[in-house]
C-alpha cells in the first residue's frame, strides 16, 4: 500500500524527474509547512525526517524510485495521485524552488526557519542549550518518530529512560535499536530499565477496574525497586530525563504510577 505521504513524494519526483536527497528533503519540508505531511526535526543539515527516509526506502523496494549516491530518481511507474490541494502545494514549491541551486534552497530554509539550524554543521542561526533538569514522561501512542523526537528537543530532554519491559514496537522508530540510534544522532542518550516494566500478559483483557488493580499492585512493587527510582532522581539533577512508554496518557500507563511516586516525594513531574 502506498500512503498519503508516499504519494506526495512520488508526485514531487514525477514532476522533477530526479532530485538530490538534500533538495528533496528541504522541498518536502516546505511543502509540509503548507500541508500536514511529514514532521521534521533539526539535524546536521537543517530539517530532517526519519519517517521520510523510511518511506523512500519503502518506495525503492517497491520499484517506484531509485537512490544512487545522493540522487533520488523517479522510475516512471503509475501510482495513486495525491489529493488536489497537496498537488497544488507541491506544484507551487516546484515553481518556486525546483530550478534553484541546492545551496540557495538551504539558505532560504535556514533564514525562514532558524529553529531548524540548532544542530546544523553548516550554519547555526539559533542557539540551543540543554540547560534544564527534572523529570518528564512521554508516550508514543499516536505520534510518529519525528514528532516524538521534536517534543524531546523542545523540552530540552538529555536522557530518555525506556520503562517498557520489552522495548519492541511494530511502529517504525520505536524499537530499542531504532530509537536509541535516532536519539544518539540528536545528542540524547538512551537507557532501558526493563525492571520497571510490566509483563504484557498482565495487561491482557483488562477492564478499567483491572487496570486500577494492576497499577495498585505495581505501586507496591516499586517499594522493591528503590535503586532504580533513586538512579532516575539522581540523573534528573544533572539533566532533564524523560520516562517513556507506549500509552499517550500517563494516567493509562505504569509510567504514571512512577511519576506519582515522585510527586508524592515532592518532585515536579510533567507529562508531555
């Protein structure tokens, strides 16, 4: 299946025949500012999307494009067209930037969006310091990897602590190796505390009352995990740490039980 975003990528390439990877990313960044397509994070060359790169790899496997060296080329295959308003946004971007040099496009993006230059190796037009401490919690349900990472950057998180028992996900970007690799590229370190997780079988077929009982029991179990809790507190005094699991709402997740434990001890914990 070709997704809405992949259709937009193919339409952009079909209108231009081929683009450098850098130019494609920057043009799609500008298009996404007009239409809700990809989320982007600040990276070594400005705005970057891990999900966009994954979609390029998928489309290459499906035979719709090729990637050779730094060039992405459309393979002239029929594909479902994006909606008309997305086509209009892409056409407008091509008319404005399609024939410009890559460097000129980068300069424009940097000037228009200096917040995307905070990690750039080309030119930094806005400062960024991870100068905060404390504890936040975050879930990835309903968020793609780029939006998830952006939230961590916006909140100046320096260390992500994964409290899932099994750090595996069918959702792109959130299995342990993928996630830790992406975090490292953005200067955020990763720790996995499986002992703070809950076995998946304990969650099966639970009602609301079942979850209440599960979390009450989990709160009691935390008494035996003081070393992990103490380490989190210690780390949070050096840099801002994020407790991460799946559920969007901390109240639906055992990380919320950990957060409440810290609040009961007088610490401030924010749920992102």
